C-alpha cells in the first residue's frame, strides 16, 4: 500500500466491517478522488434522499485507488489525501465515510457478497452511483447486475448522469490533465474550488531568507499530484486567515538541481516565523515556467515581476 498522509482516517478491511446501528441507509460507492463537481452532484442527491427518508448517508470509498493499485506506480497521483477526501465529503453532509483497504482480496470480491454485506451490516436501502459505475472482480457489478441484486436484496438503485463542463464530462482524469498543463482555472472550475496543496512548513536551505526572499517550504504528501512545474499566484491560508503569495513548484535550477519538485511559497506582505505550522496553498493561476537564472540579482528581479503579476491576478479576481 502506498504511503498515506499523516492525518489519514481509518482504513478498514472489508472482512472487518463492523455492523452499524442503521436499519436503513443511503449509500454511494466510488473513488471520489478530488471530490469534484461530478462527485458533489451524487453526494448532494444522496444527502437529499437521506434527509427526506430520515436515513443516514454513507460514502464507501477505497485506498489505494484501484487504478493506482493495479499500476503499481510510485508517482504522484492523488488529487486529495484520504483525510482531505473524508473532510470534503463530511462537509457536504455525509454521516459516515468508510474507506476500504483495496488489496488483491478486495479486488477479487464478487458483486453479490459485497452487496449482501452492505445490506446486513449497513442497512442498505438506497444505492446511488454514477451512470458508468461498475464494481467487483473484473468490474462485473455493472448497473444491470446491480439492478438484479436490488430486487433480490430489497434496495433502490439509482444511476445518475454525469456533470459536464464545456461539453465534456467532469472527471478526476480531466483534472489531472489540467494540473499537468498548469491550468489552475480549469481545475478549479471542475473541482468547484481552488486546487489545494497543504502540509507543515519545514526548514529548507534558508537561502531565500539570506537573499531577502523568505519562503515557506511545504512538506506535502508525496503521493499528491502537484501542478506542473512553474511559478503560481497562490492564496496561502494560515490559522484560518488568507494571504497572497507566489509559489514555485519545481527543481530550483538556479541554486541546485533537485530530483523531486518542492513547493516553496513567498507570502506577500508577511513577516513571521511559521516553521512547523500547517499551511494550505490555494492555487489560483500559473504565472510562468520555472527557469534557470544567471545569478541572484537576475532571479530577484524576476521575482519582483512575478509579485506584480500576482497582484494583478488577485486584483482582477476581486474586482
């Protein structure tokens, strides 16, 4: 299993799913990576039906993501950490988020035993899924199969249409593509919020402070997908207060050559020691590509231009 972020929720084995005190419940199942607007549509409908039927609302999700599990990749992949996903889902009104450990035993599970367990242990009464949903070994649990199971196990099945943007379905894959292109506006449109990278502020080389440009290095979860390498206008959030900033996602070629990208933020009009503090970065717009400069003076001159560009971006957004 890939490393998980420090504040991960409990990840349970399917075989250890406890019986919950629900006689009837509304359930949805999916990866929900990113909790984007398509996911939100499903969750909002689920919460509405749960409220109308006075039933608890349960989201079942997985870690690792099945695609990540089968591809055995160590590259950054996820749009949300498990903890972020749980928090976003609960903020939409979900009562319980159950994260199953996705391993080979789970991958081999057939649809009927899975549904039977949801009925027995969670009181499944309504199941809402996306139109193209399929589950179980070799994705055998298609919508037609689930319709048959709904009659056998006495629950209502509803498959919802996708949410589209500019004629194409909103999906986690499209958001990953937008991040790869540095298109933070498109990513935010599909997410319904800015893309966020967060983590504690750690000591870097402290070179920024020595040259008059203090920066905060974010110790982000290594498996979370970063935007394309470059410099961005960002909104750092510290202790609930939002600031303006410029953030470099990159390899710092002017000063050293790193193997993995770092996330380094200069908070505008801010002076304070925030080492060890939790910092959230909301990515607004890409300013430019990262490049190597001839020296410190050329680098700092470009940073001043980046600050001016960022201020124009923030002013435009708020006008």
